[in-house]
């Protein structure tokens, strides 16, 4: 998993906030996992460390506040910059200038700021600095021509006035039914689809790239126009 979903991020930060400030010394499983994570960090195995931090955040117990800083550091190394900034902000919010890793946190913040400026100035990468490549689903157009979701490609839908009966029924002054050919569908029971206007298909924003024509990849951007994309590049969903 390259990055946290917004839902997961909000959930974890709400749990953290609910403690009103985490304990300065961990306990139980959380403390053990934190030590394992720091061990992986010492070996510069940040992907393994990331997994340990995720395990910590899934536990229902108080964990050391320092875990926030170390996780933010790990996320930066894994180029999950938005998530790194979120956890770093939570660490500084909870500890202020009294945090054990205040100076280190400031340096990390500076690095994130530099990276953010480089990314903001670059038109070739996403918010985490990964290269954007032509979307394979829409071939870069940002749009797809798809079967109309309302009429399912038939170009017609059930008549809204006669509800498919083809006739309109009313009562005369004697209470008898009076049948009249529907003036909307002329007795067919169907009318032209209101979404595709009878074209049977609609042009919509590409669901993979959200209409941008480009999708994120797993390749770090060099912030230059000319860039060779490795053949095994994976597209980020």
C-alpha cells in the first residue's frame, strides 16, 4: 500500500486525539512494535517499519507520542508526503516545543516544505512526487464513451407520462374509463432517453484518472519534461 486513504487517516488521527495526548512511555504490544519499527528504520528498511507502525495504530491501547514522529519520518522516506505531513503536524500539536524530537521534527518539516515546493512547481507529478503518466483507460483524453447508464444503451426509456402503457386513462362524467393514446410516446410506451438524447451512449469523465487524462505511477518524478518510464511501471489506482 503506497499511501493512506483519507478515511483511514482521519480515523487514526481521531483515535490519537481522543487520548488527549499519548503517554510518553508506551506499554504492552504497542511499545514492542515501536521498538521493532525503530529497528527496521536503523536498517533503512522503511517499508517494513511502515507495516509495524500500521500495526501500532490498529491497536486499542495507548502508545508513545514519539511514534507519531517516527511514523512521519518513515512515511517521508517512503514518499508518502501528504501522510507524513499529517502525522508530523499531529506530533507537534500534541508535544509543542517540549517534544523529545522537536528539533528533528523541524528538520523533517523543512524537508517536506522543500519537496512540496518542488512538486507544486512541477506539472508532471502528483502530490506525493510520483510521475504522472498517460491514463491507459482513456488514452489521455480524460473521457470515455460508454453505454448510457439510464437507458442501458437502448436510446429509449419508459414513458414518464403513461408509465409504459401507451395510453392515458381518464374518467368521463359517468365514471367510465376513457382511453387516449399517450401524446408523449404516441402509443409506444417508450420515449427518447433524457440522458443520452437517444444516442445510446454518453461521454463521461474517465473513472481511473477522474478526467485528468493522466494517472499516478510508482515512479518518482525528476521534475523534468523528458522522462523514460520503466516498462514495469505500475499505475496507481
